[in-house]
C-alpha cells in the first residue's frame, strides 16, 4: 500500500488498483500485473483532469455536467445520490452524476489490500462508508449508505466502470445474459430506433443485423446509449482473446436491476472528446437512463449496502 497525495495504491500478486479519494473515491486504474495492461479507460484529457483534484462541489447543479466532465479522467466511479443529467428530485436539483462521484472523500484507513473512506454529502442527508479491497485478481467495492435524516430519502446508486484501450479493441466480446437492450428514447443515434426494445445481443437496424455483443473498431463512429434489463445473473464479462485477458463485473442482489450501456467508438466530435473517445461502460443501476419509475427510498436512519466486484482473468490456455 502506498499513498501519494489523494491516491492510494493497493496491490496483490495479480493486480494493482489506484483509488483516488480526491474525486469520488473512484478507482482510477486496475492494472493486470502479468501484462501491465490497465483494463479501464483513460480520457484524452486525463492529465488536466487530475490536476483539478481535490475536486469541490459545483456551485450550480444545473451547470454541473461540464465541471464533472472536465475532472473526469476515466476509471470506475460510483454515482450517488443521482445518475445522469441534473434533475429535480423531491424539490431539489441534483448534480450531474451525483455529488458522491465527484468530490473529495475522507480517508479512514488503508492496508496493503484495503482502503476505507467516507463522505457526508452536502446536497442530501446521506453518509457513505466505502471499503475497496483486493483478493488475488478481484477488487471489491462495498458501500454502506446511511440516511442521517428523520425522513425517507430517494436516491440513485450506479456503478460506472468504463473500459478502454489497450484492453478494449475490436476483438473484444461482451458476454451477459440480459434479455433486452433499450436504446435511450431521447436520442436518435442512427443505428437502432430510439426507445424500442431489442433482444440481446442480436438486433436489426434498417433490415441489417447488428451484433451488440461485438465491440466496434475505434474509428467506426458507432455510439450506443441505453440500458439492459432482465438479467438472469448479475454478471458481465468482457473478453479480449488477443491479449488473453477478461474482466468480469458482478453485483449483489440489490436494487440495481438494470445496467446502462454506453459505447463510443470515435463518434462524439464535440469537445473535450473531439472524436477521440473509445470506451465501453456497462453500469449496474437502480434506474434506467430516463426516470421512468420511482427511485428507491431509504428510510429515516436506515442503511443500505451495495457490493460490486471486478475480477481479472486470463483466457489463454
């Protein structure tokens, strides 16, 4: 274990993990020690993003998306108490992707294979106690949410791991057992009809078959955004046969009954992406990409525990 400014480095005999308490206690990298490959995505502006830490809460929640993106260096965030665009919940506008994903956390302790931290949010009466632990090739994030108010609290909770090159390439396959994929109904991305559910992974676009489990090439211009639902098991595996590496994401039986699906293969021309994006994220979530049902509520004084695990494995015999 090593601590450098806000970053805590954890290492087992299989992987090295960077936990950045300066921004959301996020996992900034998961490195396979056998190959040296970081399976997570690094944004093209990551160096500038990391110079912004420790990050403070954006003053105007309605304008918070730009600030969140500017400080986004890639990696794996946890979005709480809100996922997605700024939105009014119970009479108060919540910040883009939630305060808990963006601001600096307090370090409570660290060992060679574990780091503990907490955050008491300013925007809602919620405390989060987080433990990030390593065991072999697996990293586990455990969050305990506590409603410190005397009334119920509506919240979102979402794991936001983004995979990128060199782990991500056109040889990768996405293995999961959700039954359906629903493209976000607000956007016509040109490939699939907005808001129309398709079976996973085989879909049809204008009479042409689309294999959603295949990862497009970096400069293909493909953009996908929506959500997956009706999982038989809460497990997603992304395998790269060329590298002989696979990453498996698993989450507990909790309120996260859907997973956002975000894929950008050089399609976003606007800053700061400027056509340089190459990212795949599958994000277990308590909500769809649009708020089409009531958010879960945490009773006054009660707690809720969420556990998410990422395991790196080799696929070569």
